[in-house]
């Protein structure tokens, strides 16, 4: 457990990614993950009920020059998993058990915004819908993720 005065090993990473300070104790020992950093995901809101993040198209494209479909899913799974982990609470963690996405429109430049909304927040399962939009607010894709909530093994801390 960290105190409020000793920075964790990932403090700079959390600040750069826009993680709210009240979540630094939870994520400080783990960070946000190398893929999230590599994709350039930046968090704007974080709660179990609603989370929002942005991701640049630049650097996340496929050979045809448009945002890679997998990049949509990375943004969606990141938002849904963090939201589920927050809902799980201390001493528990979230494990993704299903993710699906439908792509509606391509994007070749700009920023993608993912908005994650809880559909179900239960004791053992959570389900979130994540809608990705472009800079004009047009829907690019819709994803859904279900996470199973589990107790941590005795004495272990988890980021989700």
C-alpha cells in the first residue's frame, strides 16, 4: 500500500495518461500497461458507471491508412476493464471474459473518443458498452465487454 506522499513507480505514467489523482494509490504499483501507453490513450473521466478516454489515429493505423480495428478494441477493452476494476473494489479484480465490436465508419486522421457506459454492475459480472466517435461526434464503432469479478488471492493487490 502506498501513502499519499511517496510517489509510486508509475506516477509519471499515470499523470501523463490523465489518471485522476484519487486512483493513483490503486494503479501506482502497476501503471496503466505498456499497450495503453503505446496506443497514446488519455483518460478524461474514470468511474465504474462512465469512463471516457481519447486515442490518436496517428500511430494506430493499419496498412490502408485507417485506424486499425484492433485499436478500436484496445480502447474499448481498456475503458471497460478499468471501469470493472473500479467497481470490483479493494481486494478484488476484473477479468475480461468477452469482448465484441462492430465497426461502423473508418477514420484516417484525428482523435477517437471512447465513452464507456455500464450496462450491468453486479457482484460477479460487469458489462459495459463502449462507443467510439470521431472529432465530429460521428460513431465509428460500438463495443461491449463483460468482465468477471474475482477475489484476489490472499494478500495480493490488483489493478483490475
